[in-house]
């Protein structure tokens, strides 16, 4: 058997996981080396689902119990995640865990794993009737992968923010500002709702993209798999869209329409592609500003109506501007970046005008 086959890798992973250690760890019985080992197992979003599945299948034998309800097993699994968070908190009092992940994402564009075990941390508040929320942010110029308490996952685009209720039960709720791609885990008797400024999107288990930046005059929902129900927050409308369809909601007129689209054009950003699909330059500039954390000024109003069609991946802003100048009648100037009073470089500033 080849060492690179998926089955071999799976077997290696199984042999490395000590489920007795996980059991002891969840009950607070562990050494520092045990903590580091468990953290390593839990800290990789790509292996998280596989580990969770194996954990559930082994837990029954480790605990010598006949209990097999998935809810109780999930409860035990979350105890391990909480213990990791608690250990981090006790040994790093001066470090803010959430800022650490946010800064790492901004610099390295690495995925962010948020522990669902916050359920325990805030459980007292939940029981008192206070709904507690956690928050994930994608810094300007970065894309962040996230994992929610129910194992639903997705990506946040540059400058976006996602809030979610720490306690996920039969009504899972998140609130989005900006853009995100969701891959929602289907759970029996539990719905999932994404709220944005003007819409609520209700799903069971599906994949879709939502763009709802405050500076835009529209909200769009693009469905790649499954089915979603969309409700206007002011009771203006409700509709259901199918895979391959996009809903556009225009905020100032409260109008909306559903049409067929190529979904890849709207979801490729999570894979590092910047796609300008015959868009007005005014909208393209907004995308470029968020993507590169830059300030771009169009000196001539007519430029906002020029259309751009291009696809970029991992191109610096200077190269993107150079290529756009080859296909549209523009010239541009990139100003030298200044430094603010805190010694931090200011946003890159670009001025574009007609030739």
C-alpha cells in the first residue's frame, strides 16, 4: 500500500489518538505534555470532524456506559475543548486569545478555529436568561476560515464580522456584517438562521454565500447546494431559492429579484480568487479596497460606469492596477504610504483618473 493513500493516513491518525488521554483530559486529569498533545489534535480545522467522529465511536467503551445519545456525547466532546480554553486562559493571562487568532489571520491568512466549548464558559449567563454572543472578525486584507460550535464551517471575507450565540440548540443563530460563505451542518430538529441588516436566511443544511457590506446598496445570497428560505426583516417579502440561483435585494428601493448565475464567480474569493465579472468600476473599486486594505479614489465620476472583467489570484495591487490600465482608459497613481502617530503604516492610497 502506498504511504500517500488516504486510508493509510487515516490509520496513522487513528493510531496517534489516545482516547483514554482524551477521557482523562475532559475530567481535568492531565500533565502539561498531555495538554500540548490534546491541543495539537483539536487545533486543526481540517482534522476536526474526523477526530470528533472517532471520539464518539470510542467514547462508549472508555466510559463503560450504555449511554449513546449523540447530544450527551457532544456534551462530553465540548468539555475537552473547554479544558483547552481554560488552560490557555490560566497560563496566558496577559494574552487575549481572540486577538491572537485575529492577528495571526491578518498576517498569515491562516484558518481560525473557535472553540465551541465557550458553551460552558457562559452557561451560567444562559441559564439566567441572558443570551450570550461570541464574535469572529476578518481583518482588512485577510480571509478567515471559521468553525462554529455545531461543526458548521465557512469563510469570512476581508473586513467582515460574524456573531453567533454561544448556546446552539434547536435555533442556531448568527449575525453577519460583510461577506461569508457557509457550509451548514444539518441537525435534526435544529434550524440555522443567518441575519444581515435587511434579511434573514433560514437553512437546515446547505452551502451558500451572503454579501451584505454596510457600504453597498445591495444584499445578495447565492446558493450552491441545498435550499434556503429568505425573509425580509421589514416583512417586505419572502422567497425560496434553489442551487445555482442568486437573490439580489436593493436596499433603497426595497426591490428584489432571483436569477440563475454561475455560482463560482461569487464563491471563488474564499479560495483566493478575485473575480471582476463585467462589473461597474465603482463596485470593482469597493472590492479592491477591501481585498487589499487600500483607499482608492476615482477622480472622474464617469469612471464608475466603466465595466471591468478580469480574474486575479495572489496578484499584488500594483499588478492588478497595471492590468486594468491595459483594458480601460485609465491612469493611476500610488502614493507613498505614510506612518501614523503610533508608528503604523497607513492604508495604501491610489488615485485613478481618465487618460
